[in-house]
C-alpha cells in the first residue's frame, strides 16, 4: 500500500487530533482517501465543500494518488 503524507487545515486538524500524518492506504483517489479519513476521524464536511491539493497544487477530487504524495485537505475558512 502506498504511503501518503497528509496535512489537515483548520477544523480538520482539530477533528483528527493532529495537523500532519503519514498514512498507508489502498485508496487510489483523493476523494476515496478523504472518505476513508471521514470514517476514521468523523470529519463533518463533505468533500464538495472543500479543496484538495496534491504536491502543492490544487487538483480535482478524482486525482490519482501514488507513493509519497503530499495531500492537503482545505476546508472553507472564515475570518477577518
């Protein structure tokens, strides 16, 4: 199984109890990986309300993942 570097912003980090982690997964797309993480950590936000970046570039949720990818899930952030 590939090892993926993950980074969680804002409320996702709070819900996961960490800001970064390395995870082995059999999921092959960013969307499927997020659903795996939602089940594991109880993330409330659906993927459609967020953005995903893979290797420092915004990508579609259908983006394929491979060993060593760095994935960041970015929820909407409010503030001023």
